[in-house]
């Protein structure tokens, strides 16, 4: 794909914005991102190949097997989560063989849903490209070990890593709902992303949702 008039963003981003550590969970993972990376590299968790290699670590309905037992740096810090509910944690891997694939993420887009990135490994050629309202793509970068909020999931975008030495770009992705998550929030979250199919390996989320409701206290 040919990008016309691509512009390098300023340090402060609007659609991929650096954020302060909101609590001990964010702070500890930021400070110990190398440990998270090491745990990932040593794990034998199976990757999902589409649309880019990814590894689901945790999801609130347990639709896909949770693997937090292999990631103690993450699991041991979940106790510090405060004021929000994490619904999904995963790792996204990107290398130079992954081609540009402009898309929109199918997720709830109300103000309650948030997506955060924590870069665990970056290259000089790993960027996010986001289409602005004028149709042009803007180029964004991450900062290693620093959280950023991705606010453009409903805009056409794609990541790219063109490192010819074969070094992967590796991100920890955290999806959450501000405040106490409602049953409606959980249902709509999985109902929307089920249309992606590949992410859920074509599982029907509804039985897992029913179990979630039955087990709530």
C-alpha cells in the first residue's frame, strides 16, 4: 500500500497517547517489562496466527485457555488493579514478514472501554499507522516499557515492523472497562469481537458467558 504525505507524529499522541501509571499494576509492569518479556520468550504458549501472531494470556470468560500461571509478573500484580476491570490480556508479535493490513478493531467503542499497550520489545522500524479523518495515514511510535492508550480502535489502522534482522516487535495488550464492569458490558464486548472469528478460534462465547453469570456472587 502506498502512503501519501505520511507525517511523523509529535511526542504527545492523540490516538496512541503515552499515559501515566494509573496504579501499582501499571507501574509494576512498566518497571518490570523485561521480566514479562523473558517469561513470554520462555513460555510454550501456542500463538494464534491471524491476523498477526498473538498469544492470549487471560480473558474474563476463560473462552480461550488462560496462561497467567506462566506469567507471574502479571498475575502477581493483578491484586493491585483498582477502579477498573480487566477483561483481556494478550501479547502481540510482529516481524518483517507480516504485511500491512489496514483494518478496524471490532470492539465496543463507548467511553467505558479502554485498550492499553505496553511495549516489551521494539525495533527502529516498528510503528502504528492510523488513518485520520482526511484520509491520510499518520505514523505513531511507542516508548519501550511505557504504557500508551490506543484510542483509535474504530479507525482504520495497521502496525508494521520492517526490521530486516528478524527482530520482533512485541506488545502487551490490556483491554479493560473503567469502573465496575456490567454484565451488559461483558456480553457486548464478546458479542462484538466474536465477529472476528479467528481471535476466538470460532468459539461460541455464549456458554462461557452463561457460566460467568451463574458463578457471579
